């Protein structure tokens, strides 16, 4: 085959992607059929947040685009048919016809249709694998199979007789105690459930993987890590129920946050530290390389912009907002003892940095530290921000991680680690996560992890340790009694030893005598 034949074959095999209606029409068609995002997502084999992204302006590709286009085309025809039927139907029913009263399902736009699931999914009530769904939500059909079923309480033992007045007082106290303990409920889909019934998606996924692989820990771990990204998005959906903001919207982003080439990077500087001390006092020194646990997990608690980034110019910094900033960083005169807060950057002049880096520089330039001059802000892209946007998501992952460590559960531990690390690394322009497109968040979370590491290096320095090296998000090398500064352990607020080694040379006694 010649080169021209290959080109002809390529052109012949190329096909045009299925057309999609405008963004505002997509949501209107779904709502016109009284379908929830969850129902559409179930039919297309994606998550509800993915459907939300498509309705916010992001387009699917490949086979799933064909399916979505087919659904929208069918929905458009269905809506048109309903409109035609409504036009032909008299406004008032015939006297002879029985008019059915409206039901709760009519009002909510759903039905209690029972469907069998191809594979078990977490029950919305108890979180354990269920084989059926009701009204689009996985659920056990038999209450006896559901983990929320409360076992019958044993018959109470006869209480000793009490005086009437004492019995009355006891009853009143009991009644008062119950009155002061309301049941907390949360919305799940169309239903309400008690907070204690919130499904544990992580435990359910681990249990299902172990069952599928007949208890093979290695195979179950590999399978869980492979699906860590969609599972993290499902957990995000679960923890965001009832939230005030839609975190899966895909707003317009400035060009500085777009990759300059297909395999290149954008223009945001994350301030990743890669620093090593150049000189040490004479002698032989024992160095401890400390591992900072759950660096990205802790960094999920950072100021994240909620909506579309808006442009501004000038030096002022509004702490109620967050985003990226074009700054001229200050000179750093402490390179011999501490890494530069903006990382290893040799080129002078302005650069785009993230919110955590800017806040760190402003903090270090303040009267408490006085380590540098304030950075000069030229322009910014910011939005109203909050530290709590991913807080429930972070807490769910942290609690699962803590339980896994306490129970020596390496399967869950590796699964959770993959969930939060891949969640952070794929929320930008990634082919592995098309549900959440917030490259600004990705840069902010990463640089928050770097800022956290820098503050640990500074704390070690302030407490009299000699900082030897700082790398990435989780590696800090120090000389001295580090245990009086940092708690040791595997928790996210603790550190563990990665390595110990020696540097330098023992002094030569003969040279000292001379």
C-alpha cells in the first residue's frame, strides 16, 4: 500500500461526529420528559455528574457521544409527540370519563418501576450491593436484605417497682431526653433518609471487588485502582448532595489555563519545590527523610473558586476570592537555609501563580514573618471562593483511610489513595476524567500541597532542625531530633520515616592535633 492509499483509507474511515443540540436544549429535553440526570446517566453508562457537564457545555466524544445524540434525538421526538397530543386533547375531560387522581409519582415526574441491574450497585438506603433499582435508584426489594433494617429489640427486663411520683419523674425525663434529640435526615434522590443510613460507597466497592475476585487481595486491589476515577466522581456526587454549589459545571476558562500544545503545559506555575541545601557544618550528620502522609488529601482543603473566573488588574488581593495571579515575585534571601516559596525558577520577571502560592508569599511578607517583600500583583483571574467545597469529600476519604490503617486493610488503603491522587491529577485536560474540567482547581490543590510542605520545612527550621532537602509534595529531609517537632504515624497530620542516611565526614583527629 502506498502512502496515498493509506491516506485514502484514513479519509474513507473517518466519520463525522454525531451532531448535538445546543446546551440549553439538552437540559430542556431531559426535563421535558421528567427524567433525572441519574436516570439518563444509568441508561448511558456514565455518572450523573457527566450528564450535568454535558448540559453545562462540555461535549462527549466517541461511542458515548453517539448514545447521547441518539437519546436527545429520541427525546426531541417524544417531546414533540406529547406537545401534539396535548394540542389535540380537550381542556376538560368528558363527563363519562373517570379522571385518575394525581399520585405522588406524577408530581415528582418519576415512577416506581422496578428494574433488574446488570451488576450489583450500592443500595441508596444501606450502601450494600443491591440487584434491583426502584425509580432509578439501586435498592433492596426485601427489607430483610437491607442493612437499614433494625433488628427486633429484646424484650425489656421487668424494672423494679418505683413510687408513683418517682415513676412519673422518670417518664418525664425520658420524654424530655427524646424531645431534645431530633432525628437528622438528609435528601437522597427523591427520598429522605436518616444520616446514619448514608451509603458507604468505599466499603461497598471494596466488598464487591473482594467478592468478585474470590478474596484475592491483589486482584481486588488492581480492579479497584483501575476504577478509582469514576468511583471518586461517584463519591463526590454523593458528598455534594444538598450542597449549595454545582461543582461539576464546566465554566469558561482563560487561555492561560489551556495547554499550549497537545503534550505541553499551560502557563500556570505551581511552585513545586525541588531544593537541596548546598552546605552543612563540618562533621558527619545523620539525615532522616520524612514522608508527609496524604499530601494531596490534606490539600483538598484549600480556597477553590466556585464559578467562572473573572479578570481584574491591580495590586489588591481579595481574600474572599481565589484563582490565579500574574505576579512579580519578591527576592528570596534565605536559599541557604530554606527553599524559595515559588520553587525552582531561575527566570526573572512576572509569572502566573496560584492562590495558595500568592497567599503563602503574602503571609511570609507580613509582620509575623518578615522574610520577604510582598509580591507585586499585575492581574488576576478569580471567582468567589470557599475552603469547604470539597470538605465532605475529603472527610469521607480521610475516614476511610483511617479505618483502613486501623484495620490493617491494605486493599482499601490503596484504593483510597488512588481515588484522591487520580482525582486531583485528572480534573484538568485529561482523557481519563471527562466529568470534571477544572484545571484551575487542579493547579490550586497541587500548589496547596507544595505550600503545606514549605510550611513544614519552615516549622522544622524554626524548631532548630537543619533542613537538608524538600521535594515535591511529601518529602522533607532533616537533621536533628525531628520527633519533638512532628508526630510520628500514618495519619494525615503525622509523618513517617522514609529513609535514614549520613552525609559529611568524621573529623580527622590527626588534623585536629596539627
